[in-house]
C-alpha cells in the first residue's frame, strides 16, 4: 500500500512543478528549466502523459545554440528574480549563435538525452506521435554530442572535458577541490553578487562562499571567450575529463546508434565517436589501486584519485569488463554491510566526506536510478534491488527531497531529506522504479 501512495504523491510533485511546457526541479530554489533534470523528469511524465515528456524535451532544446551547445539552464521567464546567477549575469548572447530567446546559461550538463530518448521509445514503441518526435529531435541530440567532441575535446582523444564544476552536475564534489584551489582571486576582482540559494536552503547543505567565488570566476572566464572559444581550454585552471560525464555520453551515443539503426538514420559519425571514446575511457579512467573509475585532471596531468559516485556510473554505460564490474558491485555491498543506504555520493571513509552537504556525501535518487540499471545489466540483481529499495524507503520516510542522509542510524533520526523539497527528478525516479516492480 505504501508504494501506491508513494506513486500517487510522486505524480503530484510533477504536476505541481509543471510550468506549461516544462518542469522546474523545485519551487524557489530552482525556478527555471535545468538540462539533465529535464531528461530524468521525462521518465516520470511518460507514464501518465507521454506528450508532456515530448514537450519537456522540446522546451529544453528550444535553447540549443547554433554550435550545438545545450545549456544547463533555460530561462523561459525573465521575470523570475529568486535565482543567481540569472540570465542577465550569464549574458549568453555574447555568443552570436545563442538564441535571443529563451535566454540561457553558457555551460552544459551531462548528456542524458540519448538514453532517455531510448528509454521512452522502448516503453512506447508503437506510438506514432513519439516516432515522429524521434525523427525531429534525433539530429539535435547528435548536434549536441558533436559540440562536445568538437569544442570540449582539446586533445582529440574522444573524452570531453569541463571547465566549470557545475557542468558535471556534481557542483561541490571534493573531486574539484584541488583544481579550484588553483584559482587565486584578488580583492575586487569579482563583481558584486548576491547568492539566493543560502536564503532558501540550509547553508550547511550548500556549497561554501569560497567555492561560489570560484564558480563565478570560471563563469566570467567562459563569458570572456563567448563560452566556446579555444582560449577557455587554454586558460582555464579548471579543466577535467569527468568520468561520469563521459560515461553518460558513451551511454547516450549507444542509445543514438540503437535508435538510428532502427529508424534508418546515418550513425557512422556516432560510431566513430563511440569507438574512440570507449578505447580512451578504458585506458585512462580505471584506477587499479582504488578499484574504481576516476576523473582525469588535464591541468594536473593525473587522475583524481577519489572514490565517488561518478566512478560507479560507467557500469550503467556498459564500459567495465566483468572483473571491474564485480569490484564496483563489491564496493556497494561493503557499504550496505556497514549500515549505509546506497549510494553515497562520496567516499564515506574520506576526511572530505560530508553526509549532508550537497555532492560531498548525500544520496541522490536519480544517480541510484542509473546505478540500479547498470547493476541489472551485469547480473547483479540482488545489489540492484538494494539500491532501489533503499531509494524507495528514504523517499517514503523523509519526503521528496533533493538528496538524503546515507548513514542509516543518522537517517532514522531525521524527519526530512536535505536540499530542496517537492523535487522533480526524485519523483520521476520513484515513478520509474515503481514500474520496475
């Protein structure tokens, strides 16, 4: 019975956050359309109204730039003033290929749209309207992937890189600490700005002020070079080949290949990207000592040797050999045996771990969704079920929050989750998990 009530409540979250064409992540804290949020949100919409999933993606791609960039925020409303940095701070029109409207940010987020599109298609294979939609949006997603390979792969090795932590989706992860610490900001170097998030959410659950200054510094660097100039890759002190972003890109490449072959589209270019990306990822991102995948710091010329949630996502993309996948499965089982809910976003044994501060430790339901499917693909059904049931239990007990406490004893003393409440991708993850019963 609790699952039925949870499902009904999840649909209510999506209904509440629907804004006549797109879905906000949550009111007040995130009042616009976010890139990878919208991808995951489609998972929930499809079960009650596939048309809303189509509208969601169309609204997102209405902000795509001529160069293929799909921005991480689409500002459909220019009257909403509760968020920083807003469209007027980004000034995306410094790039002549950015649409005049809707306004947008100048950076991107994980390329989830290919595998989301395949998920929707697999669930609605005979829907003629959706088939027509696939024919319209397929080339736009390919164009976005082309942007990542043309503008974000300075070494031309099939691994895209980021110049801003926000692009990774894991904004304040300890992964980025060393790179961010290379940024030395002089007094008066940054324009005055006023954060909004810490007046809405608990500051102890958000990035610090020092981190935010560095985020603004990198934003301004991107704006200086129109967000796509080669000078960004040359000058940025933060330049990282993120394992999670590249794994997701590889997963979506494969989904586009699968769809393209079924619909008779030319997928030769995508197959070339995929072959190079898989080879480079396997050679560069596995860390035998950690027994996990890692991001690679291009500025430092080394792997970022930390255990964190992004190192698990390659199992979702089918990248590991069985031996490596087994090690990732063992890592999760050890956490489960130590009375942690799965899956903490950072190494619980690290001094950098913080169980409630954004991406430095908490559990994120949409990440669990990907890990669940990855474990299933490799035959680790028992662990996959733990991931799913842990997610359902946390949301049922603590509400539709943005992220959650991993330690069971501590979580059992709490009345709510962390971050934003009434959160859309949390609801969508629950809805899709329900349909996997």
